[in-house]
C-alpha cells in the first residue's frame, strides 16, 4: 500500500520524505488556503520534495477551464498529477488528459458508480472520501470495498486512493480491503508507528542496557 501525505505543509512533507516511507502527496484548495502561500509556489516546492505523484487540483468548473489550468500545473514538475472533481466536466477533462498520458486523480468520489465512471475516464487515481461519508452516518469503508470489487471485476487499473482518512483504523481497514493508496494527514502517518507497548518496552530495554555500562562502538 502506498502512503501519500494529505497536506500543503512543506516542512511536514520534507520530514516525512526523509523517512523513505512517503510515496506521494495530495493537496486540495482548502489545504492550500490553510498554508497561506501561493498555490503555484507550494506545488512546485512539494514536487521537488518527493519523486512520487503530487496531486494539484484545478478550480475551474468547466472542462475547457480545467484543461487550461492543467497546462499551467503540469509545468510545475514531472510528477504532477492533475486533480479533477468528480463531475461530468471533470470526467471529460480526465479522459482528455489520460488520453494524452497525463496523470490524473478524480476527487470527491462518494459512490461506487462515480468510481466506475472515473475508471472509464482513464483516471490514474480515484479518491473516495471515507471520513466525510462516516461524518454523515454512512460507512465510508464499504465504499472502498465496493470499488475494489468493481475494479477487480473489470481489471481496471485506476488506483483506489483512500482519502479523507482520519484515523489509523481507516488505514488498517483500507489495507485489509486492498486499497492501493491511503492519503493521510501527517499526524495519522506518524500515529501508525506508535504503540504504547513499544514505548514501554523500549524504555525497559534502555534501562536494563544502562545497567550493563556498555556501549556499542
Ligand atoms: C484528498 O485528496 C483530500 O484532500 C482529503 O483527503 C480530504 O480530507 P478531509 O475530508 O479530512 O478534508
């Protein structure tokens, strides 16, 4: 399973990239607004920090406008993935970009039928939002399972990029289903490494080691 960081915070991305565990980055207009920085500058910087796909989202709502914005975004790095909303206009733009070999991520996916359309449009990634479905009392992870079944039925190679991930449990469930990618806030990526028994065990080992008076050199 690939791990993407869902953030526009370049310091966080640099620190995660240094672990060697980061496979890519997703951003959205809200994350860019939160950064308080210039969109194009931030995306250019992120694209240089990671070799993996960096999703940069268009804000036009018509296909022509989306394709025009995609041309600008593509110039920011060879690893730019054009993120498009799951609307008919976005799917049309996705098909055109996919046909020319541009990486695409169709976002704001909330149903399996929408995911089916994204695959038919040739999307590199589809982003189903599990947390936002959970927020309205639906089972976000059931959507991931349904998309996995449908994509496997037809051997679609669009990757399932689980988005709106809020907890390590979301990551675990998505991995068990066989989702291709999870994009998460940096805090969730870091939380995956933590277990209280690891901390407790390490403290005990270090205490006992100190008693030996030895060093490893
Ligand atoms: C995905 O690409 C989105 O940026 C993101 O996962 C949305 O998450 P949220 O629902 O926590 O805002």
